[in-house]
C-alpha cells in the first residue's frame, strides 16, 4: 500500500498506547512518517512530549500527548473522551508489560495492574472505538500481544495467559470487523529490543534472534491487512510451532526447562 492509500484508509489520526518507549514509540515514528496525526498515550509525559516535538518537526504532523495510567479502570474512557472530536482511523493498543518468574512469587497488585493494562484496556478501548470505526467504514486496529500467547508459559504464567486473551480478542474481532472494512491485526512479537526485558530482570544480550522495535513495528504495519495474527519473528514462530507439535505435557516441560534458565 502506498503512503497516500495508507493515510486515506487509516488516517487522519492514529492513537498509539505505550508510545513512550519500545514498540509503541516505533509505531508512532513510522505512522508520523506516513503523514498521520497522532494521539500518544503513556504515563511518562516527558517522554511523550519529547517524541511529539521530534515528530512534529520532522514530519509536520499534529501530535497530542495524554498522560494516562492504563491500570486505572477509567483509562479506556479517558482515551475515548480525549479523542471524541478527532477522526481516529487507526487504534494501536500496544501498551503492556510482563512478569517473569515463579507465579507464586509474583506480587498480587502487579498482577492486577497487568490484567488491567494488558487485557482490560484493549477490550474496553476497542469496544468504545468500534462504533466510530464502523461509521467511517474503514480503518484498523492493532493489538500488541506476544508469541507467549500461543501456549501457557511456565515462569511467565500470568503474562502468557494475559496475552492469550489478547489473541482471542483480536481473532474474534478480525472476523467481526474485517468484512466491514476495518482491519484487525494481532501482533505476536518474539524478543524485541525495548525497555521490557530490563524491567523484568532479563539480560537481552543473552537472548537469540532479538529484533529491533523499528523492524517489528514496520513489518506489522506492512501486514496490517493480513490478519488475524502476525508473527514478527520467524525463528520464534518456528520454535513455538515445534513445541505445539509435541504432546502438550512434553512441550510444557520443555518450556519450563527453558524458561527457568
Ligand atoms: N519486547 C519484547 O520482547 C516483547 C515481546 C512480546 C510482546 N511484547 C509486547 O510489546 C508491547 C510493548 O512493549 P515493549 O516491548 O515496547 O516494552 P516497553 O519499552 O517497556 O514499552 C511498554 C510501553 O507500555 C507503557 N505502559 C506500561 N504500563 C503502563 C501503564 N500502566 N499505563 C500507561 N502505559 C503503560 C509504557 O509507558 P510508561 O511506562 O511511560 O507508562 C511503555 O510506553 C507490550 O504489550 C509487550 O507485552 C514485547
């Protein structure tokens, strides 16, 4: 799709959650380069404002920033209110975080926040945006999920199950909305350079086949019409397919071994 067609279908405005770093920031940079105006959401307002100033100067687009804690129950409504007067054609529900380690050792409050950010926000946000997108008769929704959505991952139990919800939501909505001209794509990244690994105590230099956030976001936007799901990393998808072809007990024990290291 050329830039004009992309802007016509998904513009004039895109909403990106989790735009202060990593994959969300990369989505914002690429969408601005395609000429879309942006509404950027995260908690770190200083980061969003810095990015907004850069994108305005580089691409001449309009960028609005919103400091919203997506763990709050009214977060989706705040975003719907903030965009009520804007013609949003693309919703990128990307913000999320993980918790690694033994499930019993996880902080219950952090698990609740993770469910709000990873699950409640995408579900409510898209529920609110669907009538608006339907009215336009064109547009798109991108959910950032994870390769971990494909199987319950030992030592990442809460996170992998939260992302399984995202995949189910994205698949169902793809079938509901794509016949109406609204593209729905669920991105399942493998290991990607961002702040996520460091936040979870993972040394990213020890991981293999790590992609840049820019490559993941660019490939996702290139595949926006190829839903329901998009796997940005072929090696991670191949590894997961291998596990999924095994008897489930074998696969889970093999994964437990790998995740424990
Ligand atoms: N990196 C990977 O290897 C990988 C692999 C699979 C899936 N993913 C998924 O990719 C998505 C993006 O993560 P990333 O890797 O780019 O990590 P990241 O660099 O840590 O970015 C996470 C983004 O989410 C925002 N966020 C987190 N909690 C929030 C909250 N309570 N309220 C508002 N915003 C919040 C952060 O903004 P603030 O902190 O400023 O609020 C930040 O902008 C996530 O859904 C993640 O699960 C990542």
